[in-house]
C-alpha cells in the first residue's frame, strides 16, 4: 500500500505529489488532512523549501515515526538542488528511518518560474515513483 503526503504552499510540490500519486494509483493528501499513516504503508513524503523543514513536516514525522518504515522523499525549491529533501532526510536518520529514494526539481518562486515544475519534470517524478515502487515490491 502506498501513501502520498505533501506540504505545498505555492502549488509546485502539489503538482509533483499528484503526478506520483497518479502513477501509484492513489490519492495525494495534504499533510494537514492526514492524522497518521498505515503501519504497512510505503510513504512518499513531499515538501517545498522553506529555509528549514516546516513545522507541519516535523510534526508529521514526530507523530508517525513508529510507522515510518518505508519512505521516499520528494520536493521542490527555487534552486532545485534538493536541500528541502536532504534536510528532512537528516531528521529521519536521527530516528533510524532509512529513505529509499529522493526526487527534487525546481518549483515556482515569487513571479519567476511560473511553469515549474515542467511537464518533463512531472514525468520524471512518475518515473521516480514507478522505480521506487518496484524496488519495494
């Protein structure tokens, strides 16, 4: 069973979450609507870059750390270098939670890059989901 949970303030991470969820045949869920995850779920967790991991992400990890056995991270940022996912990965490592894979791409920034993530990047997100899902089966 796969679950896709995301935090998105500008809509870029939401687009990636929907692409991943579509590929996996599940619904992407906003982090604010998810109380907890299933114990046997493989979680795809997404976030934007907000300078440091946003409080909703930290709270979600804290509330679900016992269930987080299988996880992949995805994110978007203005730079597109993945600092958003790597900072979350560091937090997960503190709890001895291994990350199966990461995906990141450029997102919107103010009035710039209004078309990010691009269709090509969304297709890459689907490929990431497909490959990661096959690894875990």
